C-alpha cells in the first residue's frame, strides 16, 4: 500500500495530517491530490472553530458516496480532502486490547469487585495513556488499522441480570447504581479532563436491553416493562449521560419490543436522543445492521452469515432504517459496509441526504475533538511515549487493582497462612494464563499465575504442584509451548540437530521464495513488527518444519495458534485430536501460518505458538501425590474465558455458546476437590470465574474460599500476598452468588422478577456486597434527617471504626429497604451509596454519603419515579447488605410530602 505522510493543509503550518491513499493510486495521482489539498483553504482545518462547525464544513465537501464510506468502521480515505483512512474499532475493556503489549488489569467484573471509584478512574487513566501512546506510535508510520485508533468500544454497562450470561464478566455486575458509578469514572479516565480535546473516546454499550443469551442474540426479541426499563436497564446509561461527556453509544444486536435495537424508534429516538439527551454518535454492534434483513433464505444462498431478525427486505432498507433512527456508524460483519446502500436508499426515497449528513457530522465532530487533524502541539497527550505502555508504574497499578478485586468469601481462621507453611498448589487454574487475561485482552508483559506467585512468595522448595484435572469436560488448561529439547530438524547429512526450520514469506499465501530462512528453538513468538517487512500492520506467512522427539510416551493434544495449520507425519491435526507418541521416536511436523486480513483484521497483534499437553497422564494420582507432603492444599479452580464469553463454539456440560447452562463447579474439579478433602488436610479454594458459582459443597466443607474473578496480569502476586496476609482482603461481590438456578426465570425472559439481590426471593449462598476481611469493623453514630422530603438528596453520616489489629480497606455500603412493596417491580432492597476507605487499626473515620431520590422512590408500571404518599423506609449502612453477617447500623426514615 502506498501512502502520503504528514501533508499540510490550508494556511495552518505543521499540521501532522497523515493521508492514506488507495492501493490503486499511482505516485503521480498521489502527488496531485497532495498539491490540491495543500493549495486549498479548508475551514474544517481551523482548530479555532468548534468540532461541530469543522465537521459541518468538512461534510459539505463530500459526495454522497464518500459520506456513506465514512459511516463504516473501516472508513475510507478521501485523499482530495486530505483524509486518511480510519478504523473506528478499538477495545479497552480492562486495558488496551488486541494491539499487542499492554497493561492488563482485572476484568471489568473484578474492577467492580473493588467498589472503588477513585481506583477505577486511575486505572482508566492508565488505559487511555497507553491507548494514546499506541495510536501515535502507529499513526507516525501511517498505520490506521483496527485496534490502533482512539475510539474505544468500552465500557460494557449492561446489567448482569442472569448468572448464565457469558459476557457478564465484561460488566460491572448486577446493580445499576454500582454500574453507573464505575462507568462514570471509567469514562472520565478514558476521555480525560481537557476542556477542548478528548483524550480518547469512550463508548457505552450495549444500548440498552441486552444481556444474553449469546447463541440467539441476532434473532431474539426482548420485552421489558417500563418499570424494569427505568429501574434496571436505563439507569447506568442515564448516569453516564448526566455526569460525563461520553462521546459514543453502541446499540445492541437483539430486538426490543419487536424492533431491532439499532432501528427502534422508541429506544433510539424517543429515549436516547430526546429523553436522555444524548448528542454524540451511535455505532452498531458488529453485524447488527445486517441482522435487520438477514433471514434463512439469504443464509442459504450465501449472502448472509446467519439467519437473524428478517425485519426488512433489503440492504438499502436496513441502512436507511438504522440511520433514520440515529445509528451513525456500521460495524461490519465480514459482509461489507451496509451503509454503502445509502445512495440507493436516497434514490428510493427511504432517507434524505440531510439525515446522512447529520450522522457524518456527529462522527467527525468526535474525531476533531480528539485532535486527530490538528497540530500535535495543540493536543494534550500527543507526546505520550510508547515506552509508557506496561511501564513499572502501570504494572504496579494493575497489582493494586488485583489486590482490591479479590473477595474473601469464607474463612474459618485458616487464613492468613503462616510464613513457613508448605503447600500443594493444585487445580486447572493454578498455572492458567487465561485466568489472567479473560476476554478482550492485551498481551501482558509480566504475567504472574497463581503458581508462579506462590513460588516467588515462599520458595519453590515449599511448593508441590499438579494440574489435577481438566477444567471442564475434556477441556485441558495446562497447554505449554512444545519445549525446545523435543524439537529438531535434519541437517544436510540427515542427522537430527536441535531447532526448528523457519521460513517467512511476504506473501500470506506462502507463494514464491521465503524472504527469511532461519532455525529457531521452538514456536512461541510475539512480534511487534512483521518479521518479513518490519511493518506494523503487514500481512505475512510462515512455515515451520522439523521433528518432534518426545521424552515421555503419551497421548498428546496439540494447540496451534490462530491462523495456523499443523500436520504431523503428513496428516492435518486439530486441537481435538489425540496423537499417540512414544518416547525417543521421531514425528515429522509442519506448521503453516497465514496472517490473513479477514474479518476482523487484527494484524497489530501478531503471534504464533505450538502448544501441547499430555492427556494420558493420571492427573488425579499426581494431585494426591502432590498433597502428601503438604500442610495445606491450595486448590485453584473455577472456569476461564475459553468457556464463558461472547458467542463461542463451546458445547459441553454446563456451557453452551459462551453462556452457562448451570452454575455448578465443573464436575471433574468437584470430584477432585472431594478426594483432596478426604485426605484430611485443609483445602483452601481460590475460584476464578467471571460469573457467580454455586459453591455449595465447598462452602459446607472447606475452611476458606477466595473469589478471584479474572484479576489481571499480576494475579499471582496479589493472590499469594492475600493468602499469606500481606494485606487484608477488601473486595466485595458485585453479583449475587446463588445456590442454584432453581426458581430463576428463563434466560431470555427479561422480567426482573426473582432476579438479582433486589428482587430475589430464594436463599443466597453469598449476597451481593459480601466480602470478609482480616480485621473487624464497627458502625455507629448514624446521623441524618429524621424526615425525608421526596425528590431531594438525603445526606447521611456514619462513624466507621477498625476495631481489629490489621490495617484494611473497608467498603461502606448504604442500602434502602422498603417497608411495603408497591408492585413486583419494586426492589425489596437497593444499594443507595458506597465509599471505599482505608483505616489503620483502632482508627475511626466519619463517612458522609448522599442518597439520591431514585434510590428511595420506585418506578411504577409507567416508568415514573414515584414516592408513597405516606410511610417509611429503612436506611442501613455497613460492610454489606443488611440482614447478613456484615456489621451495619440502621434507622427508619419517614416520608414527608
């Protein structure tokens, strides 16, 4: 691809305005367009104008076809206007994702478990620092690829209403208030505090009634009552719009009240634009516009990847409907830009060009506010160096967040462990890289698994280890790179010599002669730059060939990296094949890699590996042997993001399509736990999961349980420090841990009846807000107005004392309990405020909280905030929900209308 670097526009000198030209353009044509741009004086290049004024002028210079091309996540360059291509798709859920190295923080659900707004702001500021650094690093070489931009499609502020939802790990939990508070601070950290320029763009998603199931999300229609809409599904979005300048919204796949979310007049116009007052741009979820017209017939003829809503008949109708309803940008799905049908839609009278203009103006208003086309000296953050990515201070912040996210669910006194305790580290998540990164992740630079962290803490001589079992069904978690001592190739004399032959091709299809031929120790690579061209975003191919000589006889399962094909002894091998191998025998293999630009393209994240595991080992026997000399067994179990996540191909007991069909610990793990428990040695469970687990047997039989969620790249260090008492745990559950799914409504039933702590009528295993400490706290001197005037904030203060002998964070939680319920949609109990404080032993602090009216009133069947004419409510403040084990103090408050 040819490009023009750093062209100057108008009368403004030194504007770094990189222009990407199409691959068909000649050098002469490129020069002509450059001179045309230089000789023009475009008002849109004047930084003294407002972003909207600049965008209006820019759009006035575009043709209808050019406008439509800008309304695609892969926006095309317009060289005559000096516009470079731009890819709108980037991710920053818990660190900059899919663009190589980045600091990896706890997954969003783990960040919610910190209940710490200040920490969330600090984390988001680190993420946006790294996003800025990466963007400028790429743009300096004219790379505007997917995952290299400044428009992040985070945070996910949907409500985790059902524990089966695999993407619930991406949210801030089940409570709208907690979600809103975490969202505000994440958005502000991402977008920055400059009066003129955004640091980056935050996108709240998925607007608005969306939380699974994953396998049917493209065709489902969900019905929410107005009471549930205003009480549960809208509040976090409203909070974001009221308290931040969030620039973007992503609309969802599913239909709501019969209309696709991105084409719903009520959702998109009546609520979003008018009632909620959002004036930024809206991007569709990827493929959601195609879902408008995809059906069984289109799927059968190959013009659609799947059947969906079948709401309209044509591409033009789908594009027009989405834009008429306020969707400005189409994220594609491998079937091209749906907005390219807008010119036809204009001809058919389905939409006006003025409506299209409005969308493009919104898009470019955001880009101008990012300073993308201004002199870097005018834009804060332009000089953030790539060296800031994964810097020591950023990694320290990841570890701090990991510590704050860990939740101590149960402790009979075994924790913290004594310094000289010998332990057996057992379980499929003890050394599982995936528990560190969850989904939507960057590549960590300093990953520390639990096993690694514990060995560093107490010395390898005090630790025995076994993976113990599969993680679920026949799924193994202990894959490692095939080691160099088993890899060979034949020299010219036909002798086996160490290393693997590697050939790298500039052509991704592996044609022609390789540009690089070398011998490598093994196949375990990450590249910042393409090995053949040294480019940041170039496609390439590679072939590794050699001989595997295993040191132990066994049945091996191989895991080649994405984009790869593996052959052993001339036969293609998949990640489900078990290959019988004998120690000392030779097995010829080739692995080919084709970095393709398919959908989605992510050449900024370049890697290759060949992993394996021996599935014939007696893992149970190994685990019991590891436990023999230990004083305490540390079991690291649960699940990982290969089992729960977004629209996945997983189908086995407990899991379907990324979602869960039950919430029990996978059977292989529970069976092993019972056998370890039968040894008579104490077993401490550390559970990793992005969702609630029914740890019923474990709660009854084990002395201590820690919930780790997915705690980021410094997980192992934080967990070891918690287990040995370097700090007091302070995380709190952002979701309810149920005993089972019994009594839970159907997954695709969007009624909130009997869901979440606010409405659940059954017995809870661990309540929302629960979490233990290594110290104790007391609450006293609760002060507030004795009568409450409706529609006013209620100010309340309470004295909190650390009555124990260890310094600790405490999460102060305020709940409203209603004495009478107006209807089934009225929450029984509701989080009204919270704060995170640090207290030394015996220290006291007075905490002041402000309770907003919508936490005290309720939303009636028409979605109106309502206050009873008379009556009272109970306000409780403590370390958890009232009525459970956490300390708290309460007062009855009368209504005064």
